[in-house]
C-alpha cells in the first residue's frame, strides 16, 4: 500500500532515469522485431494480403492462391520467426494440414524482357535450357529431360496450352526456381529427407509443417529424467540416420552448412526426421566451389561457409579447396555436445546429461574435434569414430528405452 502511494512521487524524483529506461526498452523491443526475433501474426496477414493483391492483378498464380484468397480455406495464420533471414516464414492450417509458407528472395530479375516495348518470353526450348542451367549452377546436377519438363510446370502433369497463361506460369516459376529450398523440395520428392512441397502462390511456396524436436537441451528445462534421456538418445539416432541418407542417398553427399537443433523437425504423426532450413543445404562440390571463390583470406575463419569449414593457405592467401569438416562433425559439436567455450561445456547438448556414460562423452569429443585443436575444429571424424558412435548410441538407446517400455 505504502509503495503504491509513494510510487508517483518516486517516479517523479527519478523521472530522468525512468524516461531513459522506457526509451531503452522501446528501442530494444523494436530491434527484436527488426531482427525478426519477435514477430506478430499481423505480419503473416500482410503477406497474405500481398499475395492476394498479386493474384487479383493476375500476376500471381498457383495452387494455393484460390484457397487463400477466394474460398479462404487456409486459415489460422501464425508467424514463425527465430531471427529468420527469410522475408516471410509463417504457418497456416488447410483442411487439418499445417503448411509453412516461405517467400523467395526479393529483387530478382524477371524472365521476360521488352523489345521495342513489346513483351518477350523465352520459347519452351529456351525455358528448359534455362532451368537446366540454374540447376547445374546451383546444385551441379544435370537434369534428365523429363525432370526438366516437370520443373518447368507448376502442376507437374499439366501442360498449359494457352500462350498468355503459360507466360504467367513461366514468370511465377522463374522466381520459385531461384530458391534453393523450393528447388530441393521439388527435385527430390521421392527422397523423404526434405519437407514436402504442398503448393505455391506467386513468389510464395508452402511446405509441410514439421514438429520441432523437443528442445531438451534448452536452458529452461531442468528435468533430466531417465525417460527424457531415452528420448534424447532416440533423437540422436534419428539424426545419425538422416545424416546417412544425406551422405549416401544422392549422387553426391549433401552438406548441411547451417546446423541448429531448430533446423530438424518431425513429420506430423510420424517418426520421420527431416531437415527444415534448406538454404544452406548443398552438394559437396558446390560447397567447394563457394569456398574456392573466396577472394583472399587472412585467417581460417575467412574460409568458412557457415558451418562448412576449410583452411586458409597462409602462402597463397587462398582457401584450400575441399571442405574439410562434414555434417557429422558439426552435429557432434553443436547438437550432441552443446555450446562450449574452449573446452568447457556451457550449454549441454542433446547427448550430454548426468546419464551420459563417459565412453560416449569421450567418443563425442573425438567426433566433434578429431584433432583436439583449440578454436574451431576443421576435420571430419574418421570412419571408425563414426561407427563407434553409432554402435554405442544404438546400444544405450535400446537398453534405456527397453527398460522403459517393458
Ligand atoms: N517446415 C517447417 N516446419 C516447422 N517449422 C518451420 C518450417 N520451416 C521453418 N520453420 C520454422 O521457422 C524458422 C525459420 O525458418 P527457416 O529456418 O526456413 O528461415 P531462415 O530465414 O533461414 O531462418 P534461420 O536460418 O535464421 O533459422 C525455423 O527455424 C523453424 O523454427
Ligand atoms: C560437378 O560434379 C562432377 C561429378 O561429381 C564433378 O566432377 C565436377 O568437378 C563438379 N563441378 C563443379 C563445378 O564442382
């Protein structure tokens, strides 16, 4: 009571301090929005409004335009933003399916051009060649003719005969195909490691929603029960399985150059783990090309493409060509072991708990830092470490989880 009566007086006495605090707080919150750490559902609605405007103008086409803008079957918009670099990431509900909408990068050049004020489009043949060039440049893959044809259409099996509509389709596809995430989701529909593409509308596309991995390693959870430990081990095994599919399931291994626990997710109702953020998912040879393109390096850090690391040749000041670490090394370092400052674990990772046997901890350390160097490790673990990790993990996982379910 006393405090409430004295509060106005106190506020007045310290008014400058109070003003400063309020201003600082407002600035802080506005930066949280600016950096997309916070987001509001209103931002998701603005994107839908933009999509529907483009649709009404006849610029945007795609399977999701009508359910969004006319029948309005797509509802319950929720924004998702964890320091998102993409302009739009929000989810929505459509006949009990949860979709995640993403937008392609802005400021792309259109595929049509003007010749004496007459709008021009490439021929079908030129369009196919362009698509193959994009895929070659982005993924170092040579597309089979049928695949190129499939990619050249919004509905894979429908050929648009109307010239004007076909040109709209080309305009829309052109933007989508520049996006690595769209490209991987459409190309590898049969592989079941990337989120399924569910539809598009203009420069937006939607993929299946994946359930986040229960963020057991977060600072906020204190629980360290044996049941939780069993769950963590299971997720650990599933991550190793996913890495295996990425390494052996394609013509060339795929590298995940931006690994975080938030970038893994489960298919709804299923047990299948997939990788969410495909912007940094590239075949090895493409990662090598990116690293090689670094103009000049001073330190090893200059030769990193996010989590894909190489070394700086101190003589030539060029990055040494092949990427030196691999997915397993980063997963061991950032996901399994946790966040460390030099040698001390500060935030324990997925597989670090009071239940972690010392043998597992030792293998994890060797996997995360095969050469035991100071600073960022830049070596891939040897096949033997990989096998030992797999063996010990499946052994403990089975014994812990069998205890539970018997
Ligand atoms: N298919 C999905 N299912 C569930 N959540 C998703 C999906 N796609 C994205 N998200 C959520 O939205 C967040 C941002 O999406 P995404 O990673 O694709 O964007 P980004 O701009 O590359 O962000 P960042 O790289 O900073 O995480 C993800 O970390 C994830 O939590
Ligand atoms: C593309 O892949 C092929 C086959 O794997 C490889 O020989 C070639 O060097 C790669 N090209 C580039 C530019 O990385």
